[in-house]
C-alpha cells in the first residue's frame, strides 16, 4: 500500500547489489511512494550485482560511483541533477565493506591498510556524500540524508571487528554534518541502527546465523527485516519527520533496550 509520501521528491540511493539489499528494497518502496530516483553503486558491483534489473523495474538510471572517490561523487551529483531536473531531496548511504572481515582477520591482528579501507568505504564516504553534495549545491532545503549502522558501534560484538569502529565514525559524522546542514539548509542527517539482516554484507560476517537467531530471540518484536527497514527509511525521507536530525535511530524490534529475554533464559537453563 502506498501513501504518496515521496511525491515530487528526487533522490540518490546507493548500495543496491541484489534483491536482498536494504537499498534495493528502499528503492522499490521510494518509487512506489512517488519518488524519482538515481541508483548508484561501485563500478565493480555493476558487474557482480543485478542492479540493472532493479533499474528497469523502477525506471531509474544508474550512475556508477566508488563512494570513496570525490571525483566519482561529483559526477554522480552533477549527472543526477541533469537527469532528474533539480536538486536532491534525499540521499541514502547504504554502503559497508571491511577487507579485514572479508579475509577473516581477527581484531588483534588487523591489517592496517585494510582497516583504513574499511573506514574510508564504510564511514568517510558518508562524509564525502554530504560534503560533495553541499559544495555542488545539489541538496534541497529540508532534505534528508540517511546512513545505515549497527549496534556494534555502542556495544562490543567480537565478530564485527573493525566495522564496529567504522560504524562509530559513521554515527559521529551524522551528528557533526547534521549540525552543519541543519543550520545552513534545514537538512536532516540520521543513521538507522538496523537488526541483523540476511544480505551479502550481513551474512559475510563470521557467526552471522547464530547472532541473527540470538537477536531474534532477544527482541520482543523479533528482528526488523530489510522490508521493515525500507519503510522506516521512506518515513525519514518524507515530510512527516522534518524535525528528526543528528540521531542514531534503533530499528531493531526492541533489541537495544532488552537486557535478557525469556527465550534466552530458557536456552541457558537447558
Ligand atoms: N545486513 C545487516 O545485518 C546489517 C545490519 C546493520 C547495518 N547494515 C548496513 O546496511 C548497509 C547496507 O548493507 P546491506 O546489508 O544491504 O548489504 P549489501 O551487501 O546488499 O550492500 C552493501 C553495499 O555496499 C556497496 N559498496 C561496497 N563498497 C563500495 C564502494 N567503494 N562504493 C560504493 N558502494 C560500495 C556494495 O556494492 C553493496 O551494494 C551497510 O552499511 C551495512 O553495514 C547491515
């Protein structure tokens, strides 16, 4: 069911790799709600992923951009404004990658070049999306910028290694740039701290299935799905949330506020 929440709005959605991606589901919902969208992903993901299928389905153009490259992002905004005929009302940063996690390096044995890559791809790129958009005057007043985070930024999850540090930086950037863009253009900037979700990035993390099940049992509402997350993102892009900014918003079925659940106690008693 659609409500026309994004009628007349234009925006950029990054990070749609396949139909499991949070960004993929968001693009479909944003389109249903009336938005005009440009899709973007890293050039390598163009070859690996199925983003062309999505573009066809929602009638969107794709502009490849490595989110760590300022030049690519300048091209992304400039072409998006040409294609959509104006400035962006929303931007979704749905990007994360850690070479250390990919290659199974423990937190006490990190490769520091890869660590810097994790931070650049997963956190600094959020800053770059906003700095480039602001400098090119490509963001509309009262716009909305959303990034995706995980609770490992606040509490230790050993398997999440350097991504935990990257998410802490990401959330801090949301506050620092949120202040700036709020003052200058009434633009809001938030991160959503999402439940474990079965996607390529999510399931690449060691022990994912176990902590997915653990979170499901800990959360009174159960884990929030990718579809649920897409709904929440659309609400943050809409005019119904104009005064929400500089927040890390838990979207996790109550996980972050639960100390222990009856299900976990039962498991421990066995
Ligand atoms: N899946 C989960 O359990 C979970 C939980 C909380 C937060 N998140 C966050 O949600 C976001 C989206 O991830 P997802 O779960 O949908 O997985 P996904 O693998 O579908 O999406 C990650 C995307 O990042 C893109 N990417 C990687 N390097 C890039 C680069 N240099 N430039 C541009 N794009 C690049 C990938 O191509 C991919 O499309 C990430 O920030 C992730 O950390 C995921």
